[in-house]
C-alpha cells in the first residue's frame, strides 16, 4: 500500500505550480468588474417634450413626443403623429367646461386621447449637438441644445423627413403634471414661434401666444372646474359694443404632461360650444406641458392636427412653441 501511495505523491515542482494556479484563480475571481460608463444627457436633463413637423405642401406631418434619454445611452420616444394624407377628425377627451356658463365638450385630434406609440434607439452628445439614432425606423435626428438655469432647449438641426422642430427638457419625470388650477392661478402669457400648413398654404408665426385670462365682465368664471378652463375672447362689434370672438378651452387632468387645446371662431360656428351641429370641432391642438427642474409650469409644446377633409380650411397641421422662458 505504501508503494502504491508513493506513486501519487506530487513532486515539489507540481505542488508549487498548483499553489500558483490557485492564487491566480483567487485573484481573478475577486477582481471587481469594470464600472459601466454612465451617459450624461444635456444639462443632466433626461426628459424632453418635443414637437416635429414636415412642412411640405399637402404631404406634411406632425409628431408630438416625450423623449427619454437614459443613463445607459438608450433612448425612448412615446409619441402621437398625424399626416395630411390621412383624415382623422375629432375625438372626445372626456373633459367638459362644466362649471362655466355653458357645459361644452372639449375635443382633441383623434388618437391623442389614446396611449402613445413608441420608438427605441440610442443617443449621444458632442459639443452642443444631441444625436438620436432610432433603431425602430432606422432614422437619425440631430438637435442643437442650449442649457439654461432650470431647462434645456432643443432646436432641430437635421432629420430625414421633418424640417421644423423644437423641445424642452428637465429632470422632472413624465408621470408628473401641473394641474389646470395651478396653471390658471398663475395667469401667465406664453409666447413663441409657430408655423401652420393649411393644405399647402403656409403661415409663419414669429411670436404666437396664449394668455391665461382673468375673469372679466363677459366671462365671470374662467376656471370651469379642476380639469378645464375657458379662455374664450370677445371683440368689438363696430358700434361701441362687443361680441363673442373665439371659443377657447384648455383641459387636462394634471397627472401627466398631456393637455387638450381646442378653439374655434364664432364666425365659423356661432353656437356657444365648439363643434355643435357639425362633425368638425374647430382647431384641434394636442399639447404637452413644459415643466422645469423645479416642477413649475413654463408653457406648452403644441401640434395642430385638424384633419377633416382634403381641402383648405379642413386640413391644417402646425407646430407651436408657447413658453415664458
């Protein structure tokens, strides 16, 4: 038995080799994994509300989106889109002007009342350029960004099909919104550029605006309820009096960024409510709230998608940047 065991006794060299191998294996196992690089978005702000438009004749489209720039370098867009070649018309939002002089329905562009679609991709920053490569549709878009005190501004630099675009970003998540009551109580005025394509007829708005009006002699109640305000206006009748001018409603639940902006001239439809007696419902303008790092409401990015017919006045697309920044 002793002779048999001696045949398997390791040599001194073999023992040293075994020891070295065990030490090396221990070191490799204990070594920490290299830290994964964290991508930093412009100004450290990962959440952007964005409006895009292809403004070309009667082949235009608009897209309203929420862009998420994640720390692993991936990007996600939750979006709603409309184009001039597909009629969609109006949809009920579920909100009304109950509490004001008239109880009217608030409408939006069909599709915006529903959940968004998604795009996925990657993003990168170089200098003042933000580049997003969408893998879902193999498109690359580039933005110029400007970091401000509590927000980051985006201006479209290049896109495969769109030629107008802007956006605003902050650190506040999209599951956060500002209530209609708080927006109304601020009585702000929000201005900025915009463009409208009315079935091939293009109008530029260097400084379009939206004012949150105080109560007045003709609209003693402006905040109809916690989800809707009445921003309708009056105009001179030419004889020293005033007559109704524009029916304007702004609604939202305050739980997210979505808002429903709906307006119609009285000269188009004289009823006190928008869309009464017709399948149209004025100008349908889906909007997303601009919220800064402090959680304050700073305005709206807006698209128009009033797509009732293939004709002037019935096929209107547009994008608007309304802010107080």
